[in-house]
C-alpha cells in the first residue's frame, strides 16, 4: 500500500547529509514511488532554499532533480491556513499540507515543534517511527 506523507525540511537535510540514515531511507522510498510526498509551493520553495545554502554545499544538480521529481510525482495541494499557532510559525506549511492531503503522517526530526494538541489530528512521527510502520 502506498501512503501519502509530508516531510519537514530537516528530514531532507539529514537525508542529503547522511545517505545511510533513516531520513535517507525515507527519501529513497519517495524516489522509488513507495511513498507519495504531499507538498505545496511554499514547501518546495523552502526545500530548495534550505538545500541550496552554502553551508551545506549540496550538489545543485541533485537538488534540481529532487525538486523536479517532487513536482512531477508528488501530490500538489492547495491547503487552507490552520487555526493554531505552532511553536515555530514557519512549520505551519507542513501541517497545512498534511491536513489538505489527508496524509498518513507528517515526518520530522523535530517533534517538539509539532505538539500533538496543536496538530489537528495529524500524526507527527520521527523517521525511525515511520520506517518501523512502513517496513
């Protein structure tokens, strides 16, 4: 069964930095079309902006390939604003996309930024937790 998920930018950074990490395993599931990544334009822009930061020195071709892949194979959504205030307001785009796409979960390495009581019923889990469920 293919599931739809939303992934926080920190997971992408971890995947690019550590190719044998849980985050990288999730990215491979996306690229192997075993998991559908839900997104909106704001998420794509954040992914691209963060991955292109000089501090990381990631391969620009790989970044472009990934962004284009998501545009082509991912699930584009047009989410409504959420009514709650997350600890980091910039993270609301991920929760909004998860709600709009009815994603199975939102995957992040920063659970503290997504308190369950504020997540409107969206399941927020770590990469390790997701891999336990999906495998």
